[in-house]
């Protein structure tokens, strides 16, 4: 009788387990890399949304300075709600100081072309929520001389974890105005 060599059951199990390790390790690394890339993408979007809100508040202040310079005496901080959370729509420079009355601000929306974040009719909700708060840092006889703008952008990753990003910036009453 001829003796034939073949794989034993143990050799086959060892080969299958080595093959499984060789496949599973790169797949889990790929999954973690994709999760990190999505988180980085969302964090960059959150940063830009927060900075956009700060620039909108700065625009309100600077527009009031321009009104005073053009002959209509205006308080530099007119139209900026102090002490209450609110939302800003940067597309039309509007402030909604009652949007966050329930304790939560509404989610930002995307326009139908999926290009602009804001609030509009027929727009779709996103996973991002932006809350703006302005408080007085220094005042002179009850007139704010310096304000702190705090913008918090929150978003949900997956179905469980909520992430947030906050940015703060101080704005000053740096010219004479109607106050």
C-alpha cells in the first residue's frame, strides 16, 4: 500500500485561523480609519459653522458702527441678544432669540442643493446644532464695553455618541457710538 500525505484536521484549523487573522486585522484597521476620517470631517465642519456664527455677530456690531458713521446714531451692540441662547442664519443675517427657548436649539438645515447650512423652507435637517450665547464681560455704568460670544456646535456620530465643539471670542466697543 502506498502511503499518501494529506492535511490533517489540525493543520487545516491552523491554516484557517492564520488566514482569518490575516484578513480580520486589516479590516478592523480600515474600519477604525474610516471612523476617524468621518470624525475629522465632522469636526472641521463644526469648526467652520462655529466660526461663521462668530463672524455673523461681528458683522452685526460692525454694521451698527457703519450706521453711526453714516449719520444714524446706533448702539454698537444693538440687535445682539445678551444672556439668552439663540440661533443665527448666516444666509440672511437673521438672529432668532426664541428658537432655543425650550433648552435645545433646532438643527441646522441644508438647502436643496446640499451647499449651504442655515434655516429655510423645504430644507433638510442635518446632524449639526448651533447655539450662540453672548454675555457681558465688562461694562461702564451698565453699558457693555466688552462681550463674549460663545458658539457651541453639537452633532451626533452614529446613533449613540454626541460630540460638540465650542469657540469663544471677545468683541469690544472700540469706537464711540450712540450710547
